C-alpha cells in the first residue's frame, strides 16, 4: 500500500509537458493516489520543469520554496527538461527529495514509493544518449483541448537550443499506436485534439511513416470534432500537409510555425534548416488555400550577432507577412549550446527593447486578424472556465471569443457571430 495518499502537480513550459504530466497523473491515480491542488496539502508534489529560458529555471526554484513554506512535510519530485540538464542544481534546492531524468520520469511512482520523505536530493538521471524509448501520453481533464503527444526529442541541434540535450533524439510511436492513444482520448471526452511534440514534422521517420499519413488517418476517426497541428518546422510543413488541412473537415485552419529570425544571416548562425524565402512561400501557400487561416510565429530577439540592421530585417519581414500573432522570446544563454561561441553578444537592455517592439507588432497583427472576421459567423468550441460571468472558447481559426456564462455550452460547439473586440483584445459574440 502506498505511503502517501494525495499528489499534486505543477507543470512549467510547453504543451508536451502538459500531456506528459497528465499521463504521469494517471499512473498515480491508478496506484491509489488522489490528485489534488498544491494548496490542498498534498503528500507528494511533482514539478514538471522546462528549461527553454532562464526564467523557467528560476520558476522551478520558486515553486519548490513556495510548496515547502506552505507544506513543510511534502515529498518533492522534480522531473522534466531542467531535471535532465541540471540534476545536481535541482538536488541542491532545499526541500527537493528526488530528481528524475528523461528516462526515469515515467517510473516516478516506483521511485517515490521506494524512497522516503527523510531522503533528500536523490538523483536518478542517466545519459541522454541512452533515452531511446517513446512513451505515449495525452492530457486529460485539464481543459477542453486535449494535447496528444505524437513525437519526442529532436535531431536538429539549433545553436540556441537545449532540447536535444534534455529530451534526446527524435522518436515516435507508429501510426497505429498513435491512433490507439487518440481513440482513448476521444473515449475520455476529447472534442479537440492538438498534436504535440518537440519536432512533430519528423513523426514516423524511424518507422518509414510520415506526418501526412498520420493526419489522414486521424481525420477518419469518429467522435472527435477538431484537430490542430501544434508548432511545426517550416521545412517539414509540406505543400501536401497544407493542401490536406485546407480540405479537411476536422483539421482546423490554424498553424504555428517557428521562424526565430527574419534575417538569413541570423538563421544561418542559428543553424536553422531553411531561409526566409522558404518561410514566406509557406505562409503564402497557406493563405492562398485558406484565406481565413490563423498563423502564429515564434521569434527570438537578441541572438548573438543580431545587429540593429539585422533586427530591422526581422521586424520588416514580419510586418509584411500575413501572420496573426507572434510568440516573442528574448535570447538567453544556455550551457552547452554552440551559440555561446559567437562573440558579438547583444546587451540585455537591447534584447528587452527589441522584445517590446515585436510584442507591440504582435498585438497589432492579432487585432487586425480579429477585425477581419468581425460580423462573420464562426464555430466556437466553448471551454469550462467561468471568468467573471463569462465563458470563453476558440473559433476554428483560433480567435478567442467571450460571451455570457452558460453552463450548457461547456465542451460544445456553436456557431456565433463575432460582434466586436473588447479592451483585452478578445472577440465577443451575442
């Protein structure tokens, strides 16, 4: 019988982490634990970490400190990317009982039950080169959208990125195994499934299968209303995938495509596998086939060697592209990445200034995209949050819509007319 009874989770970072936390949560509940919130005095706290930015590292430390302060006897297990990259650093945080690397995190229940709250700073983190198994997972019960993990790891080794060091080489399940996970998610009530991974365009390569074949077969599954493809590399987003999504009834006209820089010189320094011409062609192809499509973009500012002129290239490139919003990241130095060898470091104040410029551009892009669709009717899948008497949901093309709270709408699709944009930048309907 398990020593502990209640378990809580705190997840940092990407959609992939949320999918994996949900799978690990099911392992605990299958072993007799009750899942509770951090404030409800859990016996075990699992922190699933990210390490994309310095802030993610600091957040982990803050969560541990907060948990210990409110619940001194809690057993703290730390997993995820930061746990694989800096296990000793985490083990040294006062109050951490165990740190589990990429190979060990899916055996967490066994590790927790074979140690005690008196033991501190245990580390179970092997070499990342030994991580070769793909563990499927999907998020459940956290929100209307379900994140389905279809791929893990990356073979790209971009100059700024630690993900291959934290998650290992690219790998995935077969199409049939992935379809089986999707069926389970649908049985659990998923109305919208988001395909997620580190580099999902690389799906199936070790099995001689492709992402295009996967999306075609997912499209045939009964019982699910919507799919979205999460972040996908522009060089792996093929014309055939774009064409298929444009004709599909279930795959939504919504893409998130990392750019990282609008300067070819910086893209080369970043070791990205495309240049701006290919990126522009992808965007134009999407908009030609799906004029209403929402397109999100990842961009990094302040990469070493990014002069004022090269930043202006990025700003100009993004201004001219018919994209809908930006996720702007300020470059931060990461251990064991090749970007550290580049001498021309951009001062921090300049990095923050550039971030602000692009965030303002993002707001303009988003408002313009929303405005294009005012007075039109779009299908909205309503979510379960009651925020100050409002219910929110997303249209097929990812416009966030608010309306008066109505419990009957939760997890249901309705057609609504988009009437305007509120002060927070959300659309509202009748």
